[in-house]
C-alpha cells in the first residue's frame, strides 16, 4: 500500500470546500507534501477525502457506528473516508504505511470497509502532556497530540497545570502538597462565588489558558478533549475557617500529610452550587469537553464516609447520623457520591449532552455494588479488569505466579472467561465500562523511554477487542515520541485500534523495513523480541517497579548497609526529593514505606535470583546482538540499532538497580535477623557483592547519560521534582558513588523506631 502512494505521489488530493482542519490534515498525509485541493468538484484521477456519519463518500447502505472506508484504483485515486475526523486521520496514516492485509488490499478496487476495534481510545494520566512529567525537556505539545491522533486515539486529556508545581499550602515537615501537581481539580482552572480569591486569579487564568490550548491542539486532529481530576478535592484550611459548616471529609494521608485536609460537604446546597458553577464555567470555555475521569480517595480527594479514606470513614454532618451500621453507611456514602457524579454530568450536559463522567472504581470495594447499580446514562467506570473489586487486582505475573495483582500492567495481556459475563451484566444495566491498559513504561518502568514490548501490547489490545470492550484507556499516554523515533508501539497502537485484522507480524515487519530497510528488518524485529522477552521476566518489585522507582530516588541514593551512617546533610541531595517525610521508614529501610512492607527478606532473595537468572543475562545478550548490528549496519539501519542499544542499556541499568534493591533487603534483613557469625559473614559477602555491582552499574549509567547518544529517560528541563529527574542527574550519580565508597563498609543497621521521631529543627 505504501508503494501505491509512492508511485502516484503526483495525483491530486481533494477535500470539500469548507472541510474541517482534521480532514485537511488527513488529506495532507496522503498528498505526500503536495497541495490539497479545496473543491466540491475534484478532477478526474484524484483522491478525495471526507469524514462524518453522513459523508457523501463512504460505504454504501447501512453504515456501522464507527467505520473507515477506502475505494482506490491501481494509481491510488478514488476515495477515503471515515465516520469521524480522528479515525480518518489515523486511517490515512494506516494506508500511507501499508497497514492492510493482502486480502484487504485486493478489496480496494471495489471498496474496503474497516471497523475499528474501539470507539473510545483515550490517554489516561497523560504523563508528559498534562501530569507530573509535563516539564520533560524538548517536548512539543502539538507534535505529541499529532502522534496521539496518528496512533488511533479518539480523545486527548487537557487538564495540566501551567506551573511546575501546584499552588497548595503546606508545612515544611510534610510532603503532601506536592501530590496536587497531577490530576488537577476543577478548582485549579475555574472558581465560583464561594471560592473566589482562594487561588490567585493569575494562577487560574494561566491554567485555564493552557487547558484551552491543549483542547485546541486536539481539535486539529479530531480528538475530543477530556479531564482526569482528583475530585472532590480539598480546599485550604482558611476556607473552612470562613465556612465551618461546609467542612466535609478529612481525606489526607495521615503519614505523608502533617496538616489535616478537608473537602467540601458534598451534599450541602452551597457545595453543590459551587461545583455546578465550576463545571458550567469550564464547559463555557471548552464547549466540546467530552468527559471527566474522576480519581478519588487519594492525593487530597475523597467522597465522604467511604471506607477507603485514609483516616477511615468520616465526613460532614449532613449525610450519616449516629449509630448506623456499616452497610447502611456504605450505601448512603455511595448514593451521595453518585449524586455528586450526576451533578457534574448534568451541569456539563447543558452544553454537551454527550458528556460522560467516569469513576475510577478501585477505591470502592465496600461501596462497589451501589455505585454500579447507580451508573448509566452518562455515568460509567474505568478499571484494569472487570473483575476488580477494591485495590486487590486480579491476574498473576506470567513467569512468577506467586506475584499477584498485575491487572492493567505490562504483564497483563489476556482476560479470564468471567470477564465476558461481567461485561454482559454491566451492559444490561446501561453501563459501558472502560478498560485501562499500559502502552509503555508509565506506572511500569519509570522513568524509561522507548522500551519495546510490542507483541504483549498487541496481544492485550486484541484480547480487549475480542472480549467486546469498546472503550479503552492508555495509562500514561505515549510519553515522548519525539525522543523515541524507532519505538514500534505507535504503529502497533494504530493497527490494533484501526485495523484489528492486521497481524502483529505485518505491523512489526513494516515498521522495521521503513526504519532499517529490507536488509535489516528481520534483525530489528528479532531484537525487539529479545528485549521483550527480558521485559516479560522482570520480577514485579512492589512500588519500585512502578512510580516508586523515581519517588524513592532509587537510582541516585547510595545502597550502603547502614544508610543513616551517612550524615543527614549529606543525604539531602536526594532526600529532599523523596516522596517521604523525615520519619518514613524508607529513609533507612528499602523494604518498607510508611506502614507498608514492600519487600520481605524471602521475597528480596527470590527476586534477586529472578533478575540474576532471567533478566540480566537476556539483556546482556540483546545488547551484544544490537551492538554487533549497529557496528556493521548501513547508513539507514545504523542509527536505528544504535538507538535500541541505548534502550537496552537503560533497561539493564534500571533492572540492575531493582535487583540490588532486592538484594539490599535480603542481605540487611538476613544479617540483622541472626546472631550466627558464619551466617552473618555470608550475608555480608552478599551485600559486598551487591555494592560492587551497584558501583559498576552506576558507572555504566553515567556513561549512558553522558555518551549514550539518545534520550533514554524522562528528564525535566525546569528542575528536579519528586516525580521526574532533572538535568543534574549525572552529578547526583557521582555524589552517590562518593558516598558509597565512604560508607560501604559500615555494618548493617536499621533504626526501627524511626516512626516516633519528631521533626528536625533547623
């Protein structure tokens, strides 16, 4: 198909007079740099494009709800259309890159109808566009949004702050105020008479201006704008001093927050009118706003009297009277939250009748049934699996079955039969669920970029389609495609979404040929497979395998046996950015975080062995293979293989640090758990080997950082935060090496009374 358009690049490409910008952009894809004609009477031998359910061109007869259509002769003339603008743009790229089966190409002369796998495909918690990685360097929002459209997305997330951090008061000893930088609430963009003056009007104006710009970028490619908000979110304490009867639930985390934080009493008429006004104000600015994804009971947000609030069920005085049993409280809490969701839906529907409110369902194990019964008519839910009930996620790691709860992650690529029964149940109730999946490393292997696992991704999307799911969410978005020019996931996403009949082998072979040329295409696909196999064998290290790897500064902190042997002033270079307070056990114990056990001694030893036996050798072999090919390849293929060398090296450095974190726990816990000197000597030897490996790995990482030649991780050009490293990363690694050399020989020690410490003064 790509050859067809190459042979006929001079043919006219036409759109109707007054065609939308997305249609013109789609036409430009197939025009290959030539001018697009703006005419209602296209000349003979031209290629005509249009979109819309009632498009004058398209499949004859009754048309399915979502469709793409191409009818082309041997010279590439004819017609291309789709049911909506976003699908037309993605379909144009599919045609331009040859994304059809042989049978589909043979059908083009008579007309080919393609039905996409999904009718809603949206990024969720879009890390680099709107969320905690939005200061990533060399990031062009328009190019990113175009890549979303090219990948087969239908929606774009638009609510990101204009500033690097949120405007949220706190106290020096706590961490909690920094959580407000992501999933910003409605109150960060608009206000109501009730809250006017709570946030500076310049701050609100800047955030709203950025939101409107992101929505405008999406419209250029037919993407519908939406929100991902933590709601109902807190207001500053001085507000509740002014309006004490509006105080609702306390929702902060007792360990990470040192100020009580409260949301509005959601059933109070003043609170309801406040939210109604904010939604109206926002939709007035962005009339085509399509949805709001509601994340809650975390990060300064929560519904009153629900069971999963960090401090336990609590709330204002208007919802629950004294001495109700737990079932009655759960039902009342869920019904109140449903009233809030309907309020948001109804206020937005005044302008956009199709507006949808989508609740993230995991926090509501106890209230689950009441929520689901009350959904429908513009209220739905999102989850990584229809079997989710609370935070206990289903599905086990494919290679380490003892590791549970991988739903939605890169390790989850199939569905149990029971999922179909649940889907039928929800549909019968008028609810259209949204399934969340992982297209990349966000919430999986942060902060890495461009790690390939295309077959797993395709299997997951295929399984989701075959289950019958129509709406999907890509957790984290597609990160930074400008820095990952040879990442096959964009092609896989487009093919699996727009043309589910196309085998993944065709997709990979086509992408590899386009980038490396026909001579080296098979080698490139083989290297992707080698890397993906190593990814499949990664143990799932609680928290560290997710965002915790950056949160807890794992790459830059010294892995010495007694971390607090290092003076506090010397640790500040990384402790300032830990998602941690001064009395968090993770300060001196890598196996714990606040009141959670992350890694036990036994799990640490088992995962260390998993990395040593199954991951690191595979990555070493893949690197050698990639370096050999890069050294001998021609001018076209060489940069492709060189880029993949960088990705493999980065994944290896990341995996080695995970391995060493697990080994630290196994060694330190083992040493402290015995009085036998022979056993202690064995644990000490394990720790010394771990430190040697970590020093070697850190030197490798410095070389990769300074000489790698490609951006392998998300890096902020504004400054380091707890969620993203800064451009001082190399300096931090060198500081780590200095402190490791100085303190590596101290005996293992953990102060287990750290919880009871008072805040340091000065």
